């Protein structure tokens, strides 16, 4: 891989080591980060198990390794902020507050899923949680998020439209059109590229002359910054700073959050385009385990408190799996329900 990116991650390895320095964050915040990350990790592991048993079929992209981003989203933005993302999105949905049962049921294609079994792995949605997907087309959510930001500006709110995408989508023309419009109109949008190093199986270095993707923002004079995506503290700090800038009316902000996925692009990807040593180097800075170690080493919380969180999440995943397994599939007669709000939409049904 990409010497530059690996060097950045090696640097981040130092930043995730436990220290005795007093943190500016509370015990509750650390435990929240750990809970969110551990929930995402165990949900995704259960997802892979269910897929191996063919309870889940079709496309499936897990978030294992990128959990620190989800953790920070749970603490650095508000429930009223809007969020839209790409198809590697189970973890982001859980971080936004969607419950494990409805998410697992959606993966199973069951009627009790968050979109009644019609969305599957790539298309979660929850109006209640201001979560607008889950979008399967690469980069399609970038103009959608920009439009959501325009709506928030028009309505005079102080809410952000957090618009997330992968490094592969950074080459989409829709990004440049959206960036230009957002800066021209000073829209309240936070763009986040989750740079896990590979667009499917192709490294950033092979697809772009710009390896540090945050620099794309400079073409629009958009405030931009790189972030250590293996550390929830760093991600929280960056999002909090960006959110403050946006809420003040100064317009968009762009973050390149450098992270890594431990699994392949999807369940069908053996990931032979990377070495075992590369994967091992990133697993040494696994955000779930480094955060747990930091909590214990710095006596932020006791091992008993951490284990209580783990036990509760293990039980939650078993309950979610059982719920999804026992739920019914949607009725065939409901195929055209919920497609459009207007009853007279000219959709051919026969």
C-alpha cells in the first residue's frame, strides 16, 4: 500500500497508546465511545455469521475497523443534525441511534426492519433519527446531503447536514459540483470522506494524483483537515471544531478521516490486494481495543464497568439475531407501498 498513508497511520499508532495525562473528556464520554464502538463491532461480527448461514444475502459491506468514526458521531453532533452516507453504513446507523433489532431484521429482509425489509444492507433509513441512508450509488449521497443543507439553511435552523462518502467517491463529478454550490451559498454542510485506503480493491495512489484527499477542498477555499480516524478523541475534536465553524454561518467544512477496514470491500472480497503485514499494522491500533485499554490503564472506569457494557451488548446481539430470525418477511402485496408519498404518482404497476 501507499507509503504515505501507512506512515500517517503509524503516527496515529503513537497517539492511541495509553497515557497518564488527564483527559479533557469525561468518564461518561469514554464509556459512550466504547459502547458505540463495541456495539458496532459485535453487530458486524453477528452480521458476518448470519451471512455465512445465508440468513443475509446479496451485497453486504461491514464497518469493522472504522468504529471510531461512529463513536465520534454519537458525541460530536446533535440528534437534530441530519446525516447521509454511503453503503458501508450499518455502523453509522447504529451510532445515530437506530436499534440493533430493526437493523438486523433489515439485513434479513424482514418486515420488522428499519425500512420494512425493502432496503437491505445498503439502504437503512430513519426519519426519527434524521438518518437519510445508506445510498448504494457511489457518490450519489453527496448532492443529496448538499440539498439537505440547503433545506436547513432555507428553514433557518442551526442544524448540520453531515454528508459522508468513501475515498472512491472523491473522484465523482457530483462532489465538485456540490462543493462549488455549498461554498457559493455558504451551506451548513459537513463533508466527510472516510478514507480507508481502498476504493473497493484499488488504492488511492492508483486512482488520484492527490493522495491527501482533504486538499481537494482548497480548490474551493473550503476549510479542510486530515483526521486520525483510528482514535475517537481525534475524530470528535475534528467534527466538533467543524460543527462550530458551520453553525456560526461560515459555510461548509471538509474532513478527511483516515481509517482502515479490516475486512474486504464486501463479504465476497478476499482482499488479496493488501499484505498481511499491512493489515496487522492497522490491527495494532484497533480503535475498539485501544480505547478499552486507555479506559482501564488510566482508571477512567473499572474492568467491571467495561465488562458490564460488553455483556449487555452480547445479549443485545443475541436478541437482535433471534428477533430477525423469527420476524416475518414482507407481504408481496406491499411491494409498491411507501415508494412515493403522492397517491397519483404515475408508476406502472402491471
